[in-house]
């Protein structure tokens, strides 16, 4: 079972049948007059995936596009047209040399020393932390506010758009999101891994009406018309309906900054660099899981268990995704390189780290200014002032908090730029900036109000 073409029966399904209400949900998503179009669409999709899988397998790590930061800057911090099209297809990008190698290596050395100075901090794995429950070290604060880092996130953010200029969404303004960092040690034992998944929810992509609206073209039988970079409904979509441990910010792109020289396969990131097809397939798969025939009544959503905060495709349940061929290790990275991947992109972590040195990164996503992210910004500023874990992490972090450390980095003088101060909620957004849309002005004004600024001049 699990090979392409297997006719799986209900009794053979290695995933649970859900409550009857999920049968009603399943029937409500695809309109009766769209059924035939969806069936034809799925057939086209399966055929296209087979071709794409061979192409990606042949390319390997080269399937992940890249650009040097100097070239990006020379182009006005806008992706060149050809590269932009490629990134829209793959859903990922490496921007090389965003930070100079000496600075990035210095950050890693400081982080390593900090973890050794504070042995009681928490992290994952519990018995030997390598993904540390630290958020406000001096290097992390500097990274989030570094001029080039903010230029890179602004550049990648421009891939997104809204349909109406009145929508309160500002893709030219960034909000900080404090996450952890990783110093993964070489090991021949599988003690640190994360299998293929999508973040930001599981069943929520079908169950929440506004989240589902992001993918309407797919459910209408026109996956080719799906726009993965339309942000119209992203700000209000509920990505977690069952748990309080999900991310409470809309990260248009996830990302991390490399702090080490790491080769492909050395305890690093693996991506499925085909965004539109993989998203469409994952969303349509519940309707074709039984015998590859259309079924909108059986209450099963493979890989999307209610209560889980990640969607997890598997070779058995999603055979046409060809995870073994389409998921590739990223190319080698060095300190200062910045890796981005779309919020819907399937990704995983190497099972093993056979290299000779630590694989180190600091997580730093792209978080645009929008309604959903305003509360996150206000809460983040307070966490910084108290040197406490951000709200997305304090719920389950049991290590020693940084407020106990005299050498923590949660000090405003460690924020390197005005843009960094603004992203952290310490400066107002400029509502009078030339060229702003009605929606941009509105969200900036609201942000200033929530942050307690009476002046709107930056």
C-alpha cells in the first residue's frame, strides 16, 4: 500500500475517521456544480505532479532558487522578473550574503557562549537542547533589527498583494516575531528531526471559512488559477481552532539566517520546491483518498488531525506528492545567508546530521503589518520589556527565563536601526509616507493607536 495507483479502501486507511460533522464540512466545501470540474482538475494535477517530480529530482538542491544580496540591492531591493516568477513557483528563496560572514559567525559564537553560561535554559530535545528557548539574546535582537535583514524581508514580502487598496494590509512594513535559534550537533543518531509538514494549522485549512477562502480556486476546480500570494483573507484566517500552542502571527514567509557553514544534508532544511501544485494536491486529497474516486462524504482528512498544529503529508496518504523525489535538501549555506520559504510550503528537517560541525541558524520570519499581527506586535513589545518568552512560547517553555540573566539582550540599545525599533513597536509608523494606499494608511494609523502613539510622524 502507498504506491501511486493503489486503490485504498476505508478499512485500509492509516488515518482516523473523524466525527460526522466533518462529513458535512467536506460536502459543503465543493459545490455540486463544481464536482466535475474538481475531478478533471485533480486528474490534471496528478499528471502534472508526476512530471514535476522528475524535474525536481533531477535538479536536486539546485531546484531552490537563490540571489546575492548585492544583486538584490542593485535592483532596488526588488526581485528580478525572471527570479520572481521562479520564486512564485517554488515558494522558496535563498538570499546570499545578507549579513557579512564575520558578523554572523560572531553571533553564533556569542549564542554558543550564552547557552554554556546558562545551563538551565530549556529547549529541544529536552535531554540535549539544540533548539534553545531563548528569544532576547543580544545577537537575536541585533539580527531582527539589522538593516540588511529588514531589506531582505521587505523584498520577499513584495511578492504578496491584496486585491483592493482599501484592505488594511501593509506589505511594506515589517513586524518583528521573536523565535528561537538552533545549534544542532553532528550525530549519527536520529535525535533531532521534523518530518514533512506545513505549519499554521492542519484541519483549519478546510474548517475555517476565511482560511478556506484563501484556496477557493482549488475548490472550484481551477487549481491553475490559485494565487498563493493573495493576502486578502490571510489576516483574518484562523490557523488554530483547537490548541493555544499555535503561532499567533501571520508569517507570510518563514525564514532563518544561517550562522554556520552547512552542506546539503548536514542536519539542515529540506523543501518541496513546488508551491501551487503541492498546496492544491494536499487540499484536494481528502476527496480522492478512497480508490482515487471522488468522495465528499467520508469524514477523513488525511494528514490533518484536529488538535494538531501542523498538516503532515505522508507517502502512504499522499502518494502523488512523491515526497521522496520532490523534497530536496537545500544547497550549502554559509554564515549570513538568509533562507525563506512560503507559509504553505511543505518542508522538513534532515533526520541525521553527518557533518563535522554544528548546523546553526536563527529563525526570523517575514511578518507583514496587518490586523492579525497587531496584537502580536503589542504583546511582543511587552515581552521584550520584561525579557520574557513571547506569548507563543511562554505557554510551554519550562526552562529558566532570560529575565533571570543579567546578560540578556532585551535592551533598546541593542536594536540597531529605526526600522528595527518600529518593527518592535518602539517607533510609530509613518501614515504620511508618499504612495501609501488607503488600506496601508488605515493599518498604520490603527497600529499607532494600539501602540499608544499620539503622533503619526515617523
